[in-house]
C-alpha cells in the first residue's frame, strides 16, 4: 500500500499580513531593513518599509552604513533620532544635516532628538513637532549659546536637556520664551537673577535640574510672581548660596514645590532649623553634602551634632511621605582614589532613626583609581559594586610590592567594570587574572602588555597611545587578538608607518569591523603625512572614508 507523503505547510514572508510585517520590521535597524528586504524587489514590502515609523540610532555606525541610511531613509519616517559625533571624530552630525534632503524642518514625525558631542552650529532650527530634546555638548562647544536660544524659544518642546557647553545667562541668552517646556535640565550662571528670569520665561516648567555657579543681586522680582515648579534639583557648585538664601529668595515664588534635592559643598554652613522647616513643607527633601575630604570624620563638629537632631526630628515625623536624606559623596566626579579612609556615619541611637549605611556611599562610586605599588590598602572598606571606569597605575615600576588582583577584586566589583586604563609598565602584576573577571568594553593599554591569552572578546574600543606600533603589530591585533574591534587609537612615528597601517586597515581586500581610527602623529610629521596620504584617501585605492586632520591627530571615520 502506497501512502502519500504529507505536504509541508509553507507560508512565504510576502504572504504575511501587513500588521505582522510591520511588527517584524520594528525590531530591525533601518540599515538591516534596507540590506535584507529591498534587494527582494517586492513592491509591497518596499512600500511598507518606505512608510514605516523609524527609530534611528546611529551611535555606533560605520560610514558605509551611514551612506546606506542617507540613500534610502526618508526624514518624514523618523520618529526617534539619536546621533553622536563621539565615534566619527566630529563628522557624523554635520554630515547628516548637510544635505537639503535632511534639513531639520523635513522631520515632520520626529518627536525625540538626541545629539551627542556637538559644538552647536550643526543645525539652524529644530524639527517643527519635536517634543523631547537631549543635547550633550563637546567640551569646546563655541556655538552652544546659539543652540540654547533655539531650544528655549521652542513652541513644541516638552522635555529639554542641555548638558554642558554653556550656563544660562539672561544677558547673553535673551528674549527666550516657551509655553510648552515642562521639564528642563540645564546649568544656570547665577542665583537668583538668572534662575528667576528663566522661570518667568518658561511659565509651564514643572521639573528643573540645574547647577548654579555664582551669586547675583540687583534684579527685584514682584512678590506676586509664582512658578508652577513642583520638582527642583539644584547643585550650588560652591557658589556661596546657602539653603537659607534659597528659602528666602526662591521658595516663596514656588508655592507648588513638592520635592527639593539640594547639593551643598563640604565647607558650607547650613542651619539645621532650615532643614527641619523645609521638611515639614515638602513631600520630599534630599540634602547631598559634597566635597568633604576623605580624612574628615563626619561625626565631629557642631554641624554634625545638629545633624543628628535634624534626623531625629524628621524621622520621628509620622508623615511617611516626608523624608530627609543626608549623605556624603566622593568628590570630584564620583572618583574614588584608593586607599580611601571611610567617613564615619552619623549613627542615631533612636529606634526610628534612619541613616545611609556605608555601602550606599560606595555604591555611588563610578570611577576608581588604584596605585598598584601602594604599601598599605584598607581592605575592610565596602566593595564599590557599580564602578564603570577603573584606572591602574604604579609610581615605581621596579617596586616589588605590587598588590594582588585579589585585593583589587575586594575593593571593586570587577564584573561591573567596562572601561579599564592601565597606566603602568610593571610586569609584576597578573593582568591575566584580572581580565578573566571583567567583561570590558574599552581598554587603554601599552602594546607590550597585551598577551594572546588575555580574554578580550568583548573589547570594542582600544587605545594604544602610550607606545608606537608597527603595521605588523596592528595586523596581528586585528586578525588574531581582537577581530571584533570597532574603535582604535594608536601612535606612529613616521609617515611611511602610518601609510602601511592604513594600507591594511582600509584595503578592500582585508575586511575588519573598525568604525573609527585615530592616529596620533608628531606635530612635525603632520604636514608630511597629509601630503603623503591625502592623494590615496581621495583615490579608489582604499575604501571610501571620511577623514580630517589637525597638528596632532589623523581622524578616520570608516
């Protein structure tokens, strides 16, 4: 008896409902959509792709992938856009907005825009219906003021984050007004003048995070002026402004204020009665005291005796919504230099007392710098569990007293470290044991310290600036050590060596995953290197790249 074989049920991708196809497409990067589906020459799928809402993130994008986006993507499709100059050496954002096709006014669906590492002159206007703007300026953003004015005159923005580049000054950033901005993160030059001018110009602002650099006087504001601000996070940056001054000159204009986070510095003298009074008015009051020396015992001094009283007063309050949080943080920039003398905490003997344990202080630490030749390190301090940046150095390369990786792992939770800088030539430290405990994203190390048995599989960013390298070493690095590398920095001594390295890295014959290359050159060589390489970079001998050069570096976006 012959039995027929059952036919397999096969459904073609093109037969799927449009709703399901759009759902599938939403999980793919636009460049993957274009390379995977457009070659099928299916008119229905092509039409769906051309009309889909796109979330476009070009944070880690090669120049070739970027050109693909410019070719097929329509600005009217993009609802979310994130661009950064960080990995393109300042080239990507200007290149993106340089054509008439990608003028900001053509982004009709764009609601959220993130721009990182800009100088401020990349665009002349904001997209017409933009609701969220996040800007992080380059440290030398000479056109930041222009961008601040664009944002603070917006008629559509609801959330605005302007990080770095400039501190708002009402004398230079004048004629601002926006009735839509509700949340703002921005530095302000002076208190109270610039802050109150800003609040008047933004009548719908409800949440503000800011830092103030100086104290001002002279402008008188009507006592009838009020702002709908409900949440204020203010860092006084050693400006001399006290909480008492904030209470008397600002809080009377903020009748709806519910939450105040106040950053003070170690030498400031605060009145504990002000703390108690404010805590009774606000739903949330957080006091952060910064800038204390590592050797200060926080339980000493009149201020800290009053602090105990304040904690008792507030924690005994039956209204659970009210809280006073007092803590110290390593300064500056959350950097912890080890060995580190732990600040003693205020321990209130009251049963109802609340205090922040030592572990919570160390949990805030993001950067740690450790001297490998340190003779004595206190290993009894709590481990820093959320460190992202770790620097290892040695003052004496011949010192035989090198601390062990086990001690480092007791001070820092190594699996959380993503960025490692090794600023030492010592051969006495077991780096291999260290690498086995970490999953690094970036590494700064000398070429002579790299070993084939290091676990470097997750490394995307590598800096070899501390030593010069040859083209053979770079070839070995890319082929055998870190083939998945995306960003490379190196140092060369001759124009010929630079050309040989690029012959390998930019050759159409040798594939690699590099996105950006930064080559440090001696200032006396820069003219010679430019003269030798410019004809080749402009020819078809190497793959197409964007590049620029100054007296110290050759930057290539690949």
